[in-house]
C-alpha cells in the first residue's frame, strides 16, 4: 500500500519511533497483539513495536472485539521486565499513564483522565483500550509482556457499550497517527524506566494524579456481587480501594466500575 497522507496532509506511513525502539509496521493484520506475541516468542528484542493501519480481528479485554478501521492508532509493544509474573500486571497502569501523557503532550486541553484499571478518557468518554498478554519464563518469572493499545484518533465506534470519543472531536488541528505513536513511546520510555528502577510507587502516584472519580461515589460489579461506595485510593499493588456505603474498606482486584452512571473498565 502506498504512503498515505494524514488529515494534515503529511506522509505518515511508515511512522517513525524514538531511539531505542524497533518498528515493525504493517498495513493490515488480524491483531497487533497476536503479531507482537509471535515476535516475542521468537525472541525479538525488548521495545519492539508492531503498528498497523488496521486490524481485522482486534481484541479487547475478556475476549471482547475492538473495532479497528484505518485512521486510529493500533500498536503493541514487546517488553521483557525482569520482574515476577504477578508484578507484570502493574504494567497496565504504566501503559495507561504513558498513553495519557502522550495524548496530553500533543493536545494539552484534552486533559486525559484514567479510569481503573486501564481506560483512558477524554471529555468523560473512552478514547483508548489496553490489552496486556504475557508468557511465563518458568516459575514465577515473566518471559515477555505484550501491551496492546488502540487509540481513537479519527473516529470511534458509534455502538460501543461504553460512551466513546476520538481525538478529532477535541482538537483544532488533526493529530497524525505517527505523531501520537512517537509521543506515547517517549512517555512509555519514561514510565517504564521509572517502574523498572523504583517499583510501583511512582506509577501509583502518577496514576492517582490523573484518576477519574477519586474521592467520589463508585459502583463496583465483580463476578460475585455489586456494591457502592467511595473511591479512596489504590493499594501498593494496584487494587482499587473502596469504602462501602456501610463503612467497610474493600480492595477490588478485578471487576467493572461505574461513575455517575457511565460504564467503566472492561467494556
């Protein structure tokens, strides 16, 4: 496929990436996560990023599909953290922070917010999805983690279960896919490096600074129950801390949350 101009008239394909990243650009794939996972299993270096114009079988959390026509960002990065597999789940917060910072660097007025555990919102509506997949190295270690991201730039699905939006609705000048990819990867370099060197504490603090609904009322639905309360914080390993309406302090490690009637994580 020939290079195509973005909405601002610039040539954007293949995009460029910051120093230290290895780019694998595709026109069309079933899933960037599947492609990146195959590369990871074959031994590709850390910081390999697979990016595609479109996905034909995009995937979200819990097997949900992710609409992936051309015009948006679809990228999956390969990371090889020297951490136990259990701690690798913290990367969902690292990726969310990097996406929010990458968007904010190009469009500060959008003021991206983070919804537990892995949604990025602009104007109160979902603008991106994150899917982490990993492989154990045997024992408690992790061989690799693939972090897939989809960011709505030029359009968003009209029938999404969660109210969605895209960047073109919020900015005066179009944002190129390649520019957002580079901005995101630059932010990811920073947050991934801090997480690797300092652990989850700085990531937790950064995430809470952008958290949606902190201190407000939240409704939580887990596999076994639904309850309401006040969203108070995150634990030291990323669980949602909620003080329930009857005064109990609950720690939520998996579930869907709602603020102000809007669906949240997992949609």
